């Protein structure tokens, strides 16, 4: 009789060390053993010489339902499985429904369990007209965090939350132990710079960066952390494109506050002077992609431990919404689920950054941040057997040829990547075999934090 259901042997990448000649053993849905040396027997056994075995990634920021009849969980989680991502945390700004009540959370969770191929956790938000009154019910319905924005693109779909209202929301969230994540751009400053660009500035690739210079992002970041410090609520910046933002986060943490910060993979890869110039609307993201000097500054913050999470902020807009001649007329956001892990590994290796950061920033830290580390985030006995295998195969990324994306474009198109995701396991089940996504819709589950903190009445 076999000792385990599944054994994968190779180089095991953990958050604190790399285990050469290691193995991961699985029983049922859970990790049973991580060891070194001769791999034990198993019903299914893979000896993966030269391969890296990592915890399945948790993408902390995904927009699966931003465009009606476009992506949905069927496609976003297909891309995830192909990219070694075993859990996505989906944002609450769905076209047609703001996720701002327990009923909305339950509807979305039920939809995810019918359609998702990997596991799904959910953000909640508020209706500005209601304020924080439904925060408690959404916590009980299972949200893993809350999302707000200091900038508004639509009063209902993506509303601006004023400092006073955000403070009230943070006060309501603080007793639950969950974090409040915030889109960090100062609305009034963006409006002023946007007007300036429209009056006298360019309409090409330069327009977006000019309409949202660094001060617009940094003012909002400071506002969010001050509200967190004043309320005792864990304050999280969901995307930071500037080295100065990570310095602000570190300073608040050093003062004893819960201040976390997220680097999207596009800020670690793309730059304004080359990629935005080349791609135009296909590289339009809020906050904007910055100059190469900021890209390198962010990697230094990764190495210094100042980055909490790495995510994609994935959204698959149809191509017609990303190719308008006037840069400012394009939708903001890019897809990235399929290549987040390979892109991070490439960038880390090029800069001599230990790959332990991959396990920490894309698995362990997100699991802790969203309070799902009782089942997710590490190759630790008892947790879900969520596993990503990567092999040293140089390839040029082609989003349309892979077949795992609802759109046939990507800002990372044509990039050469040195390591390929060659296998993904979700709760011990084979979800991706290196060429084909094996996970069917409905294989994913809704994952929620335990109600271990008292909820304010």
C-alpha cells in the first residue's frame, strides 16, 4: 500500500528556505509531509529533477466580472490554474452589481462555486449612500477583506469614498481583524492634472502619466495610513507604483501600526519610457506604470522586505477598450494571471533576489493578510495541497496561443521567460498539466476566514 496519494520530488521552495532534493507528500486534500532525501512511495509519484515546487499562488487582486459577458470566473480561474495560482481574491466592483451586502456576497460565492476552476475568496465594499451599516453582515457572509477608493470613476460602480466616510468604515472593520484595502489616488488632484492635460497636453502614451503624477498617489497613500493609525484598522494599499509609497508603509509599521502594501506585477516588469510608449492603451493602468527607475526601486523594496504582497490586479478588457488613439479614452487595467509567477521568478533571478520571496509574497503573506492561512498559503502539513511546479524551460509568452485567456492580448506578449509553470495542483487534484487546464468549472470553492475575531454590534 502506498504511503501517500501524491508525492512530488524536486527543489522545494519555502518562505524561509530552499530544500534541495526535497519532496512534498499529499494525503487527500492536504499536505502531509515536506522532507528531504529519498521520496516516499505514493499512489501518484513525480520525480521532477531540476524543477521547483512552490506553494500555489494566491492572487490578492483579480477583477473577474468587470466587463459583462466577457471573462467571468470560468476564464479568470482558467488563466489562474495555468499560472500556478490556486486561489484568487476577487474585487467587489462587478459590472451590474456592487458587492456591498451579505446577499450580494452569497450570490457571488454561489456563482464562483458553480463556475470557478480554482478557489475564490472575496472582497466586499460599501454603497456610499448606506455607509458602513452592512459591514458586519458581509463579515459573517465570509468576505476576506474590504475595498474602498480615494478616487471615483463612477458614483455607483467605482465610487470615491470621502475621508470622513472611510474613517467610519475603518472604525467598523477594526474589531473584526480584517484589513481595509484602498485604491490610492487623490481624486481632487487627479481631476486637476487631468484637466491640465486635456487643455494643453498630449493625447498619446504620455498623457496618462502626466494626468496622474506621483503626488496624486502619495497623498492618498498617506491619507489611508493616517486613517488606519487613527482607527486601529489594518490599512492596506492595494497597489503602489512608487518607491516612496513603500517607505511610507515601512514608517507606519515602525511606529507600531498595521500598514501593509501591495506591488502589482506590472509595476515590477513594465516601464513608462519603453513599454507604455510601445503599447499605448494596452499599458494603461491606475496608478500608471512609472519610469524604469521606479521599477528598480520597487525590486529593492522587495529585497528589503518592504513589500507585503505581489498580485496582478488582473482584468481582461476586450481589445476594443484598450486600443483607442487617445490614451485617456482607454479602460485601465491588464490581464496577468497566467504569467505572474514566471514574471516574478524572472525578475528575482535577474537581480539576485532569493526565490523564497516568491513563496512569501505570493502565497504565505496573502494567506495571512486575508485570514485564510488556516488552510492556504504554505506547504505545511494540514493545509490544502495547493502546489505549483515550475521547470527551467525558456519560452516566449504568447497569450493568444496558450488558449488559457479570454482575450488574445497581453502587455507581456513576446517576453522571454526562463521558467515555465508545468503543473498545478489544487487541494491535491491535478488542475494543470503544463499544456492543458484539467480543472473543470465547479472545482473551485469559496474560501473564507474563520470568524475568530469578535464582530462589533
